[in-house]
C-alpha cells in the first residue's frame, strides 16, 4: 500500500476531524473526493462572468452526449432534480403555471410511486415530489407490486410517475423499470427515475425513462450538483423552473462547469484501473481480518448492481467481546477517525466501502480495525448498549446542533 499522500490540512486548521471515509458517498461526510478536472474547472470559472444560460446550453450538450438523451440540465442536487422534473411534468413550458407552483390548481398533479421506493436519503424522496406541489400516490405493497396496481394509480390527473433506484428500496417484488415505463406510456404519463447513485448513465433512458436524475457529487466526483437527462421538452420545462420554484435551488457557474468537467473525466476515466485499486483495498482487508476471532468477512456486490464490491464485516460479540455497533463507534471516535457503512449494523455487521479512499488509507483502516478488535478481546467486554439506544443517542446529538 502507498504512503498517505500529503494533504492540505484544511480540516485540521478549522478544527474538523481528519476522518477516513469507508462509508460511501454520503452528504453527511462531504459526498466524494472531487476529481482534479472538476476542481480545476470550478477554480477557473469562479472569477469570470458568464452568460449563464449559454453555460447551461453547453452543459445540456455534454449531458446529452454522455447519456444518449435529447437534452440535459444541471440542478443544485439530485433531490432538486426530482422536485424540478416533477414541476416540469406539471407545468410544461407554461410560465404562468411555473409561477403558480407550488399551488397545483388546474394542473395534473398526481405522482404514483411504488411503496417500496418511498425511501429517504437524509430527507424523504416523497417530500422532494411534494415540494413541487404534487400529490404523492403510493401504490402496491412494500414487497409485492403488480401491473394492475400501477394501471389503477394512473388517471387523468397524473403528472408523472416516479421510479427510485437505491440500495434503500425494497430489493424484490417491485416492477422492473421497462415494465413500469411501458404501462405509464400506455397513458402518456412520463416516467422520472431517481438514479442518484447509479454509475449507468444510459440504461435507464434506454429502458424507457423520460427523465433521469443523478447526483454529480457521488460516484462521478463532481461538485455538489444534480444532473437531469431526458426528453427535450421535459428538460426545457425543468430549466424553465428557474423562473419559479427552481430559483431557491439554483446552481452556480462553478457547479455547472465542474459537473461538465466531472462528466467528461468520467468518460475518460480508467474504470478498470479504479476497480483494481478498489479490489486491492478489499483484498488487503480480507487478508488482515480473515483470521481474527469472532470476525467474519465476505465480499458483497453492490445491491443496485453498480460495478463495485464492499467488504461485509460481521462481528460475533461472544467471541470478539464487542458488538458491531460498538466497534463502529470506536472506529469513529479514535485516531484517525474511521467512518464505516453502518446502516444495517443492528444485524451485527457493517460494510467497508473502498470507493472514497486516498492513497495509503486502506492500510490505516486495517490497522485501526485490528487494533480495536485486539483491545476489545483483552478489555472489559461489551458495554451491551442495544443498537436501538445507540441510534437514539446519535439522533439526539444531531438535534442539539449547533451545540
Ligand atoms: C443521494 C440520493 C439522493 C439525493 O441526492 P442529492 O444529489 O444529494 O440531492 C436522492 N435519491 C437517492 C436514491 C439518493 O441515493
């Protein structure tokens, strides 16, 4: 493994902890390592004036080229993309309607979504839909959805249908996108896909989506922004929301150009080389943890089929003398702090995500985990705090912000 690369020290200077992220592209952790091309582009454009709608035209062409869509638009975030594309489906290019939102009187306003897709990413996806003034129409059961349920949810007041791609969605019993889109298109209802974290820039449109929303700051390593790609009339109507509810979600020149730079860097990226680096981290971890008492490790493919694996680390507290969530807490509170992917930790495991590591950090993560497990085995034993109590404790810490 490489030595830790020299870094700016910006976090230490302002009193922030120098965390190592093996959790994933999380807003709460600063999303991703922005690629050098996007850093250079944002820096270059910041001191310059631009005709912003020409910059948006430039972005539309770049997005269209990379996604195969007719047009594209850069938004403040994927979540803003969801709100603005729903608004677009409600208003079309009618400026009076655009100014009228979020009051939907006289417009198609219903947005069906499968119950198993009603997830959160720090905020509820259904709220991003309602923000446009739309009415969310959940259908199906969480784990079982049938075509007739979608057909019944579509009516003359339906503006669009929402389809979410996320590891948080129920992973079985859902309608596949192609079938979902075909049923919606029988009634001329456009399909909006929230594909915030997906690497695949073309597949959802190819499967029938009319609009797809991505995050620029996740896998792509762009600045904080969202990308909307799809049918030109709908993308135009999304852009026109800048004169309405989109104003409070505006994106600046630096994020527009930075997003284009990240998209173009994504196109040129040595994806196989990145995968090899991630695999080297996973192999290193597996070798270091494989024989530790009370620990079981396994590679786990990404649940939404992005081309990446994570290491699943399960902890048997009777042998390891620590629960998985205590281990996660000790890793996060030690030096350097290591933040693991712990959203399923109540089951006794967490994941290590290799996608956001700086050179040398994989070995530091391994050292920290081995050291904490060694200390736990020779220590006083688990504090026996239930996972639910830990969850509550962490949440109340959030509510006391800014203290
Ligand atoms: C992260 C995420 C979002 C939010 O993306 P932002 O660009 O941060 O707004 C929306 N939907 C899904 C499925 C996500 O994973």
